[in-house]
């Protein structure tokens, strides 16, 4: 029985649903990490990030631990100290 769906078109459509967002995610992190590596004149990080494709994992680790891009982001409420007069 044929339901009007081609198995190849179903696989292709599911690949597109997952592939395109993954590419956008990966290229966004890679671009940001490459920009920071070039700005900081870190040649080996730049080459490693450019060549190795980790779907954003290496890039996020570089930005978090080397650049400390997310160091200022905190969920802790800030408390103001009162001055003593």
C-alpha cells in the first residue's frame, strides 16, 4: 500500500529540520570564538577552532574558560553594602 510518502523525502525533510538549526548554532559559536581568538592574537586557538568541528562545544569552552566571556553573568542577586558614616 502506498500512502503518497516517499521514504527518501521523509528522511530528507527530517535531516533538514535538524541540520539547518545545527549549522546555524555551530557557525554562530565558531564565528564568535574565531573573532575573539583573532582579537586576542591567539594563533593556535584560532587554527584549532577553525579546523576542528565540535558543533560548538570547543568554541563554548574556549569562550567560557579562556576568554571568560560569561564570567560577568551571574544569577546571584547583588547586595549593596551600606556605608558607615
